[in-house]
């Protein structure tokens, strides 16, 4: 296996980690959409035939994290996008076995649709199998149609989210499981196994607000996973997050839809939730995001007209050396 790139000489690198959103596909590209229509393939359902090879390539090239989306049911009428397709924790277990260094992250598990104790066990399993590389992004969900199908109340998802986070923390704690809310005391000696690699547990990042106040998110979780914004709006959000966390080292993470142009000098043009740009302007834009306090950016490559392999190699050659980081740097308390 080729060695990772060494840090280049030149200006001091910015403290910003770069990751990738799965699936690694370009199925939003107009030419690909036309081919899919001709073949009768539905829009928003990616090609997964190369997912293992591309995940290994991303790991080898030095990307900091791979992010999975939790889409329990494909909704072609309202949402179109099937996300990562595979069940999230099953897929993460596979990725733990085929990668070595990359952080394995969810962006995000819809916690109110799942049993929190089983989420705790699944996430801890991935964490142990990967050697402590799990980052658990959580959300409250935004698809009302799913809730009655899982026997859940959409209107109560905020409370369910808070209680779920409490359960996760209790399950990962070093001693017997104790959940007073459920009438379970430590004297019963029940426990949730395995325990995460690190005693503090698995880092939790919250996508959006999850029906909580930002003060609650800052106090009870380890990172903010927030939606893409232009630099002006981003400045306001990062300042607010830094104020609420009192400079405590809790990072601000964000995704970005990226269409990387073949011409490295191509100027940046806004697209929905991201940029169409050459590598030089992208590097400058990421530097501005780092200066505002963003700790991690995950690229969604699906609108690209170019083969995904080519885009990954160009990012690794021209952009990653400016932001060499071992991971999203999310620490639990």
C-alpha cells in the first residue's frame, strides 16, 4: 500500500480536516442522470459497485473521515436521494475492516427512529472494530412519513432525542447500566457491551439543532454538525458556537457539495449547498472557513462530471497538503 503524502514545505498548514460523504459517486451529474434514465435507473440511487475500492482509496490518500447518511426508507416522491443506501452500522462495520486510518462518521443517525441502547451497542461495536475511529453524528429526523411506520411520534422527536443521548452516555459509562428514567439502578448489574475504546465514550456531533436549543447542544454533545452556508452566514454561526462553548475545543463541522472543475484556476461559482470551482479557489475558500473556526469540511462529490477517482486524486494532490490533519479532532468531554 503506498505511503501517505508527506507534508509539503511552504506556508504553515491551516487547522482544518477534510472528509468525504458517501456514496462516492457522481450520479447527480447531468450526463449520468441521462444515462440512468435511459437504463431505467431511478434518480438519487447511487452506483455502489465500487464503494469498497473507493473507500480504501480515500483512506490511502489521507482524507480525514468518511461520512454515511442514515436514510431508513427511500422516498422518491418527496426526497429523491437514497443516501448511502446500505444500513449505516452494517456499512460502518464493513468500512472498519477495509480501512486503516480514516474516521468513520455518521451524518447523521436519526436517533428517535431507533432504540438508543441498540444504537449504543452498534456504535461501540464499530468503535472497537475500527480501533477507536467512530464519530456518531445524530439528528432528530425531517421525514414525517417515517415516524408512524416505526411506531414513533414525529411531534415528540425532540424529547426522544434528548432521552436517547442520555441513554447513549449511560450505556458507554464504565460501570453497570443505570437509567433512573426507566427504573433501572446500578444494583441490577445490567451492562451494555462492548464499551468504546476511549473511556470518555464516542464523540457525538449533532446535525442542525435536533429540536434542541443551541445551548443544550453545546452543553450535552461534543460537536456541531451544521449545514452549508456562505461565508457571511458561516461567520455568525461559528461565532455563536464559540461563544456557547467558551472556547472549550468543541469543533464546528460542515458538509459541502463540491463540483471540482478540471481547470485549477476556474473561479468559484455558488451551487446548491456548495461550490463549483477549481482547486486553487477551493483551497482559498477552505482557508477562509478555517479562519472562521470551522474544524472539518466533508465533500459531497455527486454533482461532478469527472470520474470520482480523478477528483479524489486531484484533491489529494492539490488541496489536502494545505490541510493535513489526522481527523475531525472531535474529543469527548
